[in-house]
C-alpha cells in the first residue's frame, strides 16, 4: 500500500477497544495508563510499549510451538531496547542478532550467550571474535568467505566455532522486495546447490563445529505457503547431507511472521506449527524460529503532536512533530500505520494527510479518513510501531533521537531518554590531528 493511500481509520480505531489499547471515557489508554498523562511528562514524539502485549504475544507463540519442540529467538533488529530484550529474556526467549552492537545489547539485557544466534551477511572479524569469546549458541554463516573468516578467528583464539550454513532456498515469500531475503538474487544466504560442498568443507575444519542449517525467506509474511515450500527444500537438503554422512543437529527456521497493520485477523500460528511438523518435524533436529515484528510490532505506539494545519490542493494536511527520521517505514516501504487520536471528541469525521517536519517530500505518513477535526496541540498515536520504529530511527535534520517508554499495568517509565543535539555535539568535538599527507604518500610508495 502506498504511503499516500487513504486509510479508513475509523475501522482501525474500533480495534482500540480490545487488548492493551482502549478508550476510557474520551481518553486513549495503553494498558491502564492514560497516554495524555505520559505526553505531559515526556516530550513528543516518543515511542511507548506495552509489556502486557509483548508478554501475550510471546506466550501465544511459545504455546503454539511447544508441541513441535521449537524454541524462540527474538530478532533484535526489530527492537533493540535493553528493557524490551530483558523482558523477552525473562519470558524465555533467546536472541537472534546481526551485529556486534546487538550482541552487546543482548548481553547487557542479561541474555545468556548460550541463547544467542549471530546472523547477518557482513560479520567483521572483530565481531566474530567477541561472539566467540562470549560463547554464543551459533553463527549462521552466509558465504564461503565468511566461513573462512570464522575459521581464521577461531584458530587465533584456540576455540571451535559452532556454525550453521544459511541456505538461500530460492523461494519468493511474497513480501515487499526490500524485505525479501530468500530468492536467488537476494544478497542473503548460500545458493542451495552450493551447500553440500561447503558443509562438507566445514565438517573437515577442526576449528568448526558444524551444527546444521538455517533459512530465512523474508519479513512481513502474511501467507504461510512460502514457509512450506522453503522448509520442504531444507528437509530434502538435510536428508541429502545425512546420506553423505554429514551431521545435522539443528535447524534455524527464520522468522518473518507478519502483522495486520490495517486491522483484521492475525496469523494462525497453529497453522504454522502444523507446517513445521509436516515438513521438518521428523528430522530429529533442534528447531528454532526468529520472530521480531510478530512479538513487538503491535505492542508499540509512536505518540506525536499536531504542530500546524495547512490546506493543500485536495486535502488538509496536519504537520506533526514526528518525522520520517523517527518512523522510517512509510517513507522506506510505503507502509501505512493506523492512527489513534489521544482524545475522542465530537468534532465530526475528517480526512487529513499526516506529514512530518523533515525536509523531504517523502516525509508523509499517509492520508487518514475518519479522524476528528484536528487542532494545533492535539496528539495522535501511530499504532503497530513497536517493530522497526525506534530501531531504525535517526537524527537526520539534526533532530533529537526520540525517547522510549514502557507501560506495565498502571505505571510507566522512560526506558530510553531523548538523545538531544547537545548529546550528539559532544561526540563531534574534534580530536588531535594525526599523520600527514606526505607521510601517507611515503607509505604508499614503500608498499608499491
């Protein structure tokens, strides 16, 4: 859906009558906390998460997958706030990371290193060494060159590295092209036909402990049929490798479960569990999934304040104080998030284009019907903003990096304070000059 498409927002607001987001009187509450009371204490824009919604999502997923013996590792890239990670870890989740920074966040959240999986196509040798030193569960290796780097680092440290090879199954997940990861032309994973040779090489390397295979076909997947196709291919590959006497103990099945941004029913995780059971359930492998958005997406809001109203050729535009630097998904993917006024009132039903203050034409959140008449100072909340919101935020236009708030029952607390431009300017204090052009030129001549 394009970012400029009209969203029938009245239907979205009706969904605020269940779960943690509900109107009491005229005021929108998250769990038992009035969002206006948070906005009076925390400057807008800010992210707000419901602990209850995260707990409910994790419990639903873990219960559905228990019958097929699947463990859950949260995809940290979806939301890396340490308080969120700690909450998920306390519920029993492991972590799927894609950088050394995410490793540091997971460890800071007191996640056992033995429950951390390191994915991603561009692991540096420094990151590999830190992960080996921490004692992580496994690396999901994405290329022959990366496998060589893991061997090199493991040898230098005198340890064995647990590795799984990430397979590219050439399966189209049907998601947005920018979040597709399982087709042959995507940058992720090892070509299906190249896996047997490379896995045999891994098994022959004394520095490695080859544990199995991994696969991840994309994000925001709303149809389970691509999983069946991908897992069936992986099952065939497991049987082929075992026929060559190569051991396979683990399968990482990836994540990518989508959520209904425009309202409607959620995915039936029981159906997904049946697919796992029917495709890989008889392989006697330890199974893991790596959801991110499904666990935290619906648990988050971005609260913002209307700055100005202005007329345009076809519709009124409300300029809000949140921008594309705070919530990148509409500009990057054409995503449309539901919108909820923090106060209900009887000023009729109106249509507005909601736009941010960033100096880019793409800083548009969408066009929303069914809103009350907005005025400067009114506040609204973008829903389904718990995943890929704060984690993708930036300080573009020298804007502050927004705060994050966690709600638990009738209490809330700031779990990341606003990072101001004054904080950032401290990072830009110039250091001492080092070296010289003449010195660099001498080194280049010597090298040649």
